[in-house]
C-alpha cells in the first residue's frame, strides 16, 4: 500500500516525519511511503535512500497560522494539497499530515471529497480510558455546528471504525451531554437522542464528560464545538497533573525516594494518558483515509499514525463506511 506524508506539516517537520517514516519502513514490508515537501530539507534527515520511499519535491507549504480555505485554494502546490490530490486520484491509499488542522479538513472536503451520503465529515480520535480499551470521540472540531442527522452519521462511522479496526465487537455508542437523563441537554442533543435511540446502533444513552474515562462506551458523538473543548480540556488536565506530580515528587529527598520506588508506575501512567503515545485523528466521512497527527508530534507518534493508516487500509474502512451508507437509504439507520 502507498501512504502519502505531508513532510512539511508540524512543529518539527520534516525531521520527525522522516524519522517516523524510516521506522515504519523498517517494521512493515507492505508499506510504500511518499514524502511530499522540500527535497533538500528532507534529505538532510535521510541517511540513505530506501526502495520503498519516494520524495515529491515542492517548496510550497501551508503554515499553521494561515486561513485554511484561502491557503488551500491559493497554494495548489502546497505539500498538504498535493497529498490530497494523490489520495483523490487513488495514487495513494492514505494521507497523513501534522500540519494546519483547518487546512487538512479543507483538503479533505474540497480536494479529496466526501463519501456519497455523508453530509459533513467529522474528526475522530481515541481517548484513553481506565479499562485500556479507549473511547472514540467525534466530532473534535471539523464542524462547530451540527444537526442531529450529522451526529447520527458520526455514530454510524464511529461504530464501524471501532468494530472493524479495534474490537471486532458491536460498538456501544453514547451521546455527550450534561446529564444522563433522556430529556437533558439542548435542542440538538434532545433531537439527536431520539434519532440514536430509534436507530440500529447499540446506543447506551447520554454520557457525561466526567464518565468518559471510565470506559462505559466505545464511541461518543458530539458537535465539533463541544468535542474540541473536551479534547483540549483533557489534554490540559493531563499536562497539569504531570506537572504537579513532578513538582511534588522532587520537593524533598523523602519524595524523591518514593518517586524512585514508584518509577515504573508513573511511567505507565504517563504512557496511558500522554497524547504522543496515541494515534492521530481520522477525518471520517471523506472518500479516503485522511489522518491528522498532532502538530507537536514526535517521530514515535508519526510512526504510530502510519500504523493506524495501514490498518485502516488493510481493513478497507472507507469501503465499509461507503457500503453501509449506500445500504441504508439516505444514510438513515432508523428502524
């Protein structure tokens, strides 16, 4: 399979992209990677050529501060846009970028295109849970506003992703809300509850943000505004918790001794909740495997995201979503 990488996207590009790519090529023999970006900069971090590594040169890139739609429309030769072109034309099976999130979503919509029947793609990512299974949350910011039908489609796509890629079991779907009772929430969540309850999905009801980490469901749907706040709140909470732990455990020699004894436990905690240990965010609903890696990704996270893309291609995720939407007339899964 062929996977395109926006080599110029992210805080430490292209170094971490190249390092992550090489690690992936060394692990998986069925992966052919296409690095798109400034060839001279890429080769600075490439010790030797590789038979399954291709470079497409371009000096144009989309910066993190640029307005997404304008940048995508004006910079036709930008590394991210070229990756989208390759995916649209089926010259690659997946694309990955750690660059401008809004630009990547724009590339997904304007260049790659939506799956027929999907009204609005959603950005989905797996958050860690205490039981180790993880919960897929979408939308995390692709659309600030959403309709009940959009959230229903997020539930369909999210459930398929979890079942096909991860567990093999029917996924439990929850609706992010301010309370567990059916009548809780605003007009959007109340209407969405009715659609999900009357669908063929395994809907468990409303889920409060404080209960997400307990692992009571496999997929949680919400609009992009709420989802993005949830994501950043949890990231900030983890960073703050790690900072407090470090400060307290180095405050005196008694604490340092205790920290030494609990070193392995703290390492496991960090690994479980550190975003750099987890996969990228998948733009579900576009007609191709399109993944957003974190802007501050290191080589390890790029490597894990390539593995995520590889698995999605192997399991024919896009075909499965397309077949499901086509099978259900108008994308309606109501019984």
